[in-house]
C-alpha cells in the first residue's frame, strides 16, 4: 500500500490545474464491472489516471465524491429542453420566452398523426 502511494504521488506531480476526484463508484464505459473507491487525476481538464483507493497528489484540489457515482464523459441525452411545464404552471415565463412560431409548433404536438 505504501509503495503504491509513493508511486502514485511520484508519478503525478501536482500542477496548477490538477484535480483529484475521490469516486465511490466509477462508470468509465471501459471497465466491467464498475470500479469502486478510486482516485481520478484530472490535469488541464483531461483525465490522466485512475488509481485504486483514495489518494491525493500534493497541491492538487480534491473533490470528495466517495459517496457518489461518477460517470465522466457521459451525456444525459434524455432531457426535454422544449417541453412545457405541467399544466403550464409558469405561463408568464412561457409567453415571455417563446415566439409566435414556437407556440404554433407547440400546438401541433398533441395533434393526431
């Protein structure tokens, strides 16, 4: 364990923009099954390594997500960006932020095919 920690700290000299994320569970899209209790080193907005256990490089900012699931690079594609609020509870905002064309297109959604 000590040797691993020394190798980890020696291999990653913390830079100005280094970040270490302690992840409880990591879904990376490559590993099967998911990894648990790992440290993710991010340098200049790119993941450079994933190490077992919760480790930190000197000077790096640490984000503790040890009780969370981390899914880097995944995008939530199931978002209803243009959906109306239920029962148009916020009708004022809808009328202020949508054009006549938007409202006409919204009206065609419930029309039968």
